[in-house]
């Protein structure tokens, strides 16, 4: 079976930004994606913009999955949103624990973990939604141990999730080992690697350091060297990410989920290189 691709967007802050995003979407549609997803700010901070973006993106006729996180939100608010998406004909959700907005401290949530959210969605909507959940081949930065993190992913699948999408990474062996550990625990749900194209040194390093994604030293050093030569940096990034995707697909990855950062070019180059 040919691997499928999917793309993640974040909700633009302005109508003009949304217009630009739809132009990006039109270019990505040429790759026949399985679905688009739209992120959800910490504590539901982009709730309305996520809804607006999902409704606009889905006009193209492709499955569009809102992200939904439970931290910082009440059960009642979550049920209201789940019902709203169901009534609108949305058939896929990315169910996450999420983070609190900065400055909110340790505000309590009725649902603490993503598996709680998965159970809630199943409770109020049955099997209506295909549920994606997050996976961390290099371990969630707040997990107590790698083994505990694997167990937590299993709990999400056992609660009713259909499949996983990983945090981005640049080490194919991390994905291979993660999948082996899942297999040992009897988890057979597909897990799609998340792919982050490389187009900027400073942004990648800052974002990776904050979310716990490892940028291997050889890649980091080469990007540092090329950071003021935009064309060469992008060429190097394209080569690195293409090779990573080739290895992942050879290892049996069922597809690739691209973190687009609301851009088209870098994602399309990698997909073209792969012949997808």
C-alpha cells in the first residue's frame, strides 16, 4: 500500500493569514493528503480560531482534524466542543493532553491526561471520530522514564484511540525502537512519524530545545555553519529530511505527517524527492 501523507497547520491570527493559508493548502492538495490537522493553543487559547480554520480548510473536501486538548478546560467545555464538531460533520480529532498557557500556574483540570480525553470522546460520541493521539519516540520531556512513556501511549490506545502521530525527530532508530517496544506490549495501532522540514537554524534549535526533540550534533553543527547562507541551509535540510523519510518508509512507517508551519515549499520538495 502506498504511504499516505497528511499536513498540520496552526490557526492564523488574522483573516489575511487565513487567506494565505488556503493558498498554501491549494498547493499541498496536489499530493492527495489523507487529512489536514489544525492545532489548538495551550489551555484552549485558540479555540475559536481553531474552529474557524478547521471549517475553512475542510471546504476543500479533505478530512480535517481539529486538535483538542484537555488541560485547563472543564469537562462541560470539552463535551460542548466535541458535540459541535460532530454536528458539523467532522470525523477525525487529534486528542491531546495539551499545556497550560504561561502564567496560569497549576490550574486544575477535570481531565488530566490524553487517555482521559479519549475516554470522554468515546463516551459522548461512540465511534464517530477517528482519534489520533501523540507519540514520542524520544520520550515526552515530562515522562518519568521511557518505559513509562510507552505504557502511557498504550493507555491511550486501550482507551479507544485509533492511531498515533509522533513528535518530530531526526533519528530513524528512535522510531524503530519505539515501534519495537509497542509491539512487545501488544500495541498494533499504526503510528505515523511527524516530519519537520528544516528551513531555519535558530527557529529549529529554539523550538526543539523547548519541546524535547533532539537535533543530532552533526545536523546542529552543520546548520550553525550554514545559518547565514539560506539557500545552502535549505538544500542541506531538504537532503537530511528526505533521507530520514526514506529510511522511515523503508522501516514500514504507514505514512508521513508534515508539520508545515503553514508553508508549502519545503514540504513539497521532500514529498517530490520521495516520489509520493
